[in-house]
C-alpha cells in the first residue's frame, strides 16, 4: 500500500509549474514583449492624434476658409482612430492574460493540493503516480489552455490596430487636402 505525501508532491508540482511557465516565456516572451511595446506606441500615437484633432477641430479649416469642408471625412478618420484604440486595448488585455500564466497556475495549487490529499492510499506506486499525473495534467491544461486563443487574439488585434491607424492617417490627410484645395 502506498500513500501520498502531499508536501513532497506539492513541492515537485510547484517546481514543475515554474519550469513550464519559464519554458513558455523563453519561447514566446520576447514576442509578447515586443507586441506589447508596439501596441502601446500605436495606442499613444492614435490617442494623441485623436485628442489633438478633436480639441482643435474648430481651427482645422484651410487658409481663407471660414468653415470646414467635407466634415464627414474628419468624422470618418475619428471613427477609424477610435477603432484602432479599441483593438489596441483588446490586444493589451490578451497580452496581460498571457503574462499572467504563472499566477493562474499558482492560484490552482491549493486546489491541486486538496485533490492530492484526497487520493488516499493506493495499492501500487504506479496507481498513485497515475492519479497525481491526472490531477496535475488537468490543472496545467486549465492554466495554459487560454494562452493559445489569447495569443491569436492579441496578434490579430494588433494587426487591426496598425491597419486602422494607417487608414485613419490616410483619411485624415485626405481631409487636410480637401481643406486646402
């Protein structure tokens, strides 16, 4: 008869969890960090342009003109810039979720420990090991499985952010051309 010693098992589980998270970060961490920097940069630029053009919208008319021409172009650029800000925020949220993988696994250790203690006595060491691996495998799966969708969502959100930022700039430049024509 074999009985589980929860303290020893939990020490190994925590160490294995730390190693797993570090391996994930070693592979993906630099990409997530550069993606975060890019999102923040574009978010700052877009916000500054949006706030600046809204604040000074009354003085955007061309030389010698008293009113704005084709204001719908200006409103369209604002809408596209707002879309860029929204997609950047979505990307940052999912990048945050990716960076919190270690915390998610760590928060599951109490639940894992309860389940390990509940295993009780088994006939063989193999049965005991199988039960422990099943518990740990499920906890790892629950902790790490959100990473794949979050990685994809943050990636595509960044693409949308960049595209809408560039489109917004193009539309705003067209508005400037119309005002000076």
